[in-house]
């Protein structure tokens, strides 16, 4: 079953995101590799980070931690012997109640972030880095670490393609960019490209009502850019993973909340699709 949305499905931005991120990176490599070989090789690099401040993601991407405290058996059970009849055991179980859990935030969480990298096959030199932005990259301390990575890649002349399909948090691509009258950074979803050595940023902003774009993946001159159809990528992974089995479209999508106009569009659109 395909996603009911024409482009990015906002319901994928919550606890399903780690799986979505992994699937996106694998599908992007699968689609790019045949287009660039044999001159280039496409690899997936996985970095592990310790998220020291996961509080903002509790209940969104990270599960709660529940600590159950057991109290001693009620006095009514004190005289029950191991060989009590089935009737006695059933009565005892009815009298035993589950202790209310205490829910506490995680002290830390291990985050694995996959990056798709295009290498020169002969020199094994990194040419293009395709970053699928994680919520960890959009708040501190992950935001600062990611901006440092941006700086290193640009200084090395590596093409940097950033795919941001998460609405919450700060956009790393906004660093040093000129904000115009039509602020592209206000779009729900944003893909940007900074070519190696370039002083400008190419952008593909889209909202939830729009299909995802076909973006350019640059290589080493004189080789031409290769196309990456993000809509086709998302459609493929949604269907293969069966994300519809894990989503209740009768509930609100993960935060942040859309404005009233967009919420009304979503309500009507989901109704029209039979959900």
C-alpha cells in the first residue's frame, strides 16, 4: 500500500524515523550505483553518536523508559501454599494489582546515522556526501557537531547534498545562507546542494501537499549530474516496509503541529483517500 500523501508522509517523522532513515540510505544507494559505475562507487557510512539530551524526542522518536516497582504480596496471599487449588490461585491473582509505573526520561541514547557517499572508484576519493538529516542533527549538541562536519566537507571541496525530511529543529543548511523575501527555509521539507568550491546553495523546498523533487547528484567534472528521484525513493521504501501497518492516520502526526490551513487540507485529503 502506498502512502496517502503526494510527497513526504509526516507520520514517518516520529518513532518510525530511524527505520525510515536506514531504508532511505539503502534505496538511494541502490538507485545511484548503476548510474555512476564504473567510474564511481556508492557506499554507506554509519556514524554512532551518544545523544546526551534526548528529552525533546521522548514520546516522539525515542520510547519512554518505564520502571516498575514491585511491592510485597498482599496479606491475603500470605497463606497461599504452592499446592493451592486452581480456584484459590485465580482468586489470589484477582486481588493482586499492578503497581503504577514511574516514567522517567532517558539519560542518553545511542544514535546511528547513515550517510550515502559517492567515491572516485580509482582514487577512492570522496566526491559527494548525501546527508539525510536526523533530528539529532537539528538540535544541540548534534547541531554543532554536524555544522563542523559541513565545514570540513566544504573545505575539502566535497559536494554536499542535504535531504531534510524532518520539520522539527533547526535547519543545518541555513548556516551562512542569505534569507530572501521568499524564505525557502520555512518550507515543510527541504533538500539543498552546495557544490564543491561553490559560493551558492541550490534548494528544492516542498510542502506536505507537494510531491518530493528529483534532485541533482553532482560528480567530478566533466561528468554530468545524475538524477535522484526522492518521490520514487520514498514510495519504494514505504511499500517495501509496510509502514501503513504501523501508522494510525486517525491520530495527529508527530509534532510540530501544522497550521490550521494545512491541518484542514490533511483532514480532507485523508478522508478522500478513504482513511
